[in-house]
């Protein structure tokens, strides 16, 4: 299979998602009475999933069928406009901005569905069948989500997200059609890695916010230093795996990459938020430990799963490695529960965890 390259227009398309991801992540900064309420945790997830899925939809079309030709550029530019409307409408106040958000999201999905239905009959039978299947999946999801306009209150959102859930699940059910038209693994890994950079950028923004605080002492210096090394270790672990440890010749439906990265991205947004919340001491100690270590655990498990599927067989991690890493985390948590440690020590523990994880996997 000929290697597919990322185009400049795809990179431009990603720029809008910088703002979308930032808006979603800021929802987690709404700490009240020492905790992030279940309401805001849910709002974060419910904002993040449509953003991720809108990006995935167009990215997967480009991966399988996209060409750097005039008509595909036009569709991607129209996608940009839809995403712009959707991003501008992202807010914790769902009711006020619901209609423009729905218009932007449905517009994005509809454009992708139209592209699938336009696949030329010069393509192979398997390619045409997969395109029709995905187009129909998207239309079903669009129709259900659009039906939310006929409801009020919480029913509106229930119908909206049922449509999104159906849209997400149907490709999994139809995997037998999609494996016959395998993804360009190198291109897809590169696209998801570029989106990962956006999420890493959120952690860098959090570090900058810490550095801009107007008081400096030994603790704040240690906090900033440990956090910086922590984020660098995340970059090292992820990108060294993508660049050197995975096989880009494996031909699959790419679903481990696609769905696994949802959890990677959610965990990275949580980590970025935890940096600021830790420094400001806005969370109760127990909740803070659960949020910080829960974020890191989610990242560790999801990256281990995604990369295990695509790593060269002789480079795959063994169960003993998983036990070793979980043991390190458990030891840190036990110590922190017995002794109340300062915020920079918690960051330092996570820094050590990621340095060991990076060294072990790279």
C-alpha cells in the first residue's frame, strides 16, 4: 500500500481543534468546595466526545479515500466552517448555545457522510461497500441527534447523545466490512500523534499559568521543575513509541488506534487540568489524589493497550511490566494516604512514574 502523507490543509484543519480542546479542558477547572462535581466531570466528557468524533470522522475519510484534489479541499474547508461554529458554541451552558452547537456538529457529520456517498465506482467493490456502510452509519446518527430538536430539558441531550453513541458504535459492529479496506497505518498514527501534540500543548499552557503566578519560593520552583520534566516524559514515551516501536505495515480497521485514543486524550486533558488545580490547592487532599493518579492510570492503561496492538511482536510489554508499573503507582498512593505530602511531591511522584514508563517502553 502506498504511503499516505499528511497535507498542509489537514494541519490547518487541526488548528481549530486547539480551541475546542482548550474549551473542553477548562470545564475541569470548575472546582467547588474542594471537588470537581459530577456535573462538571460529565459536562467535560459530553463536550469532549463530539469534538473527538467530529475530528475522527473526517480524518478517517481522508485516510481511506482522501486525495489532495480540488473537491476534497472544498469539503475540508466546509468542514472547517462547521467546526468553527461548533467550537464557538462549546460552553458549560448547554441550553444557551445548543442550536449553533448542533448545527456545527451535524454539519460536520453530514459533510463527511456526503463524501462517503460520493465515492466513485472506479474504487474496488470492498471500498464502495465500506464507504456506503459508513455513510449510512453517519446518516442514522445524524437523524437521531437532529431529533433532539423536538424535545426540551434533559431529553434533548439524551436524544443528542444517543445519536452520537449510535454513530460511534455502528462502525464497531460493521468491522467485518472495514477490515477489507484497511487504514493507512502510518498516516493514521501520524494524524493521531499530531492531535496528541495539541493535548500536550494544554499541559504546557498549564505550566505557563503556574510560572506566571506572582509568588515564588522553593516549593513553587520544585513544582514547576517536576511538572516540566513530567510533561517531557509524556512526550518522550508517546512519540518514541510512535516513531520507533510500532509496526506501520500492519493493516487493520484501525479501531484500537481510534477508540483507544479517546481515553488517551481524556486522560491528557485531565492531567493538564490537574497541574493547575494541584498548584492552586483547590481540591480536597483525597479527591486530589484520586483525580491526579486516576488521570495518570487512565493514560498508562490506554497507551499500553493501543501500542501493544501495533508494537513489533518482540518489543511488546509483558504482564510483569504491567505489574511493575502498577506496583510503583500503588506504592506512591499508599505513601500519600499515610503521610500528607505537598503538591510538588505528588507531581514528583508522577514525574518518576512517567520517566520509568518512558524508559521501560522506549
